[in-house]
């Protein structure tokens, strides 16, 4: 019979939330026996994808969990470990003035950007540091169940006993988190979801990115720009499974660093609307699944893409809309189906996003060029909100839930800060 190994702390997930917790614990209490688990062979979140980091509240921090002073206190600690190379911004007052005349807010955020390749190098460096401090890693090992008795975590590779357990499985770990909450009888709500499109256009049509890498515009109607990528920018797709095993996709974006890969002359960013559901529909996740399935149905099992020129004329896009002869660039995500987003997206969301796009085009003329591509759907499911027992994100004695999956963050720095806060709870 396999012997069950006991750890002082087990951390599920090697994303920024898990890493933030690990650094805090091992630095404050050297010699602590810590295991970090990941179902993948590497951290799969935003540290690996584009890795732009925002160091200004409230970006990346979720409402209700963080006061400004508190977030800033933790952000200083995040900054001290990550030591980011912050980027300069130019002409912000010009954009701010144009935006505010339309009732739009432009947030002035301190940012750094490593690119996908730079992010990978950072992950390797951070994990090597933790290993040298004595932390054990078990990669390719999926956490499956937290037993209600005996402080046991069951994984694909065996069973482990924990003193404390930090669960930080990110958005991809949504279903695992929900299972743990159901098994352990932890009350949670899941009523918020962000739904929208990813916009891809030529750099010349969205030149603000030369002045401000990831400009954060907040529009009336709870619409915002999110996760802007340029340099060597690509739109990608992520596969998700519904609770009953059906596949659907969300698009996303990232960029390779231009120093390594050269520029491709394109920009992409998300336009997302936050949907807060109320009774009788309580599950944002279920709603998002249905939205994802509807898009997949209309896209023949793939996400949908449409040129702005076609959308404006209420026409679907076709294959020939996507050669560089007809318009002036080809899509970077070729596995999408040309189609009609208006058939797939609920009209309340579509109207709010299109109105915001028009405002954006007034602030930065050109972004609604007919060649601009809209990809659908982009879905952010960070809506599992467990009922926390304390300010360290404890959900039960010795069990903590943090990061994007548990709704304590919406970005790398907020996730990392959540990890520090949970670690403080354990250290106390
Ligand atoms: C394509 C993409 C680009 C992004 N770009 C940015 C960006 O540039 N800047 C930014 O601030 N944010 C970005 N984000 C968001 C960012 O990734 C998240 O906010 C952040 O990574 C959340 O950290 P986390 O630790 O909660 O989760 P994650 O980083 O997602 O890490 C969770 C880890 O847990 C693992 N895991 C999941 N389930 C299990 C399980 N059952 N057992 C074991 N391991 C499990 C996963 O494999 C993963 O490695 C991006 C996200 C994506 C998907």
C-alpha cells in the first residue's frame, strides 16, 4: 500500500496565486514542507500568456474583496518579488480628454509587459527559485477531490495529507472548485460573467498602443477594453467543457515579444460586458456555457469571426472576407468560422458593445475600419464566489481558495496578492 506523504501546506495550481502564496510561506517560514501541484506541466495562466502585469488598483482586483489601501499594501510586495520593468506612457491627457467628453473613463495604469516568451522564462525562473528554497513540485498531477474527513487531497497520482490547503486552480479549474465547494458544503455564488468579443485590427488603426501598451477604457453600460496585445499579437482559442461534457470555445489574445519574434503589425484586445445575473437564474457559469454552445453551434463547432465592414451592412462574413486581397490583413486565428455574430450574441450585450466600439472609434479614429475583425465569443468565468470565513480567503478550517477561479482576482498581480493574503492566514 502506498504511504500517504504529509505536507505542511499543499498548493493546487502553479499560477500567480499559487506562486504568491508559496513565496510568502517559504520566505517567512524557511523549512516549511510545501508541495505545489499542477495538472499541466507548466503554469498555464496569464504568466504564460503575454504576461503584461498591471500595478495600479483596481485592475486585477475584484470588487468586494479588496479596499484600495489594502490592495496597494500587497501590490508593493508583489512588485518587490517580480521587479517589473514598467513601461512609459505618452499623450495620456489627450486620450483622457477625448474619452471623458463621451462619458468614458481611461484608467492610467502602471504596466509591464514580457510577452509570451518572456512569461515562460519568468515561470521557469520563479519555479527554480522555489525549488532551491525546498518547495516540491508535482506537475502533470491533477487534483481531483478534497476528502471531507482527514485532511486528504486526492489527485491523479495518489493521495496526500495536508496541514493547510490552498486551492488556486484559475479559471480553468472552475469545475474542480465547484466540486470541492459542493463536497465540503461551502456556500458560493456564481452570478457574474463577462461576455464579449475580441477585436483584431492593424496597428495603424489603433495607434494608442504605441503610447499606452494596454489602455483600459471603461464605458458606460459596464463595458471595458481588456487585455490588449501588440508587437507580435495573435488571437487564440481556449477549449472549455460544459458540466455535461460538451465542448465550446472562448477566444483570447497574447503577443510574443517583438524583440524575439519581430512585429506583425496587428493589435488585439477584448471588449467585454459584465453581466450580473439575479434570480431566478443564479449561475453565471451555466449562462456562459449556453452562450458558448450557441456560438459553437452557429460556427460549426468553432468560434465565429466577422469583419466590421460586413457587420455594419448586417451581412455575414464569408471565407473570401478574410483574404488580404479583399481587405488588408488576414486573421491570426484561422480556425474560426466566418459568420454573423449578431445571430449568436444576445442583443443586450451586442448593443452595449457596439455602442462602446463607436465611442472608442471617436476617441481613436480608425478602430472601426471595415477590415477590423471581431471574434466571438470571449468569455471570462471568474464568477465562483465562495463565502470566505476571514480576510485570508479561508473557506473552511485550513482550506483557502484564491485566484481567478475563486473570484479573488482578475489578473496576474491581483492573483499573486491573493496568494500572499492566504499565506498570511496560514502563518498566523
Ligand atoms: C490567454 C490568456 C492571457 C492572459 N493575459 C493576461 C495578462 O497579460 N495579464 C494579466 O494580468 N492577466 C492575464 N490573463 C489572466 C491571468 O491569466 C489570470 O488572471 C491569472 O493567471 C490568474 O491566476 P491564478 O493563479 O488564479 O490561475 P492560473 O494562472 O490560471 O493558474 C491556475 C493553475 O492551476 C492549474 N490547475 C487547474 N485545475 C487544476 C487541478 N484540478 N489540479 C491541479 N492543477 C490545476 C492550471 O493548470 C494552472 O496552471 C490571461 C489569461 C489567459 C487565459
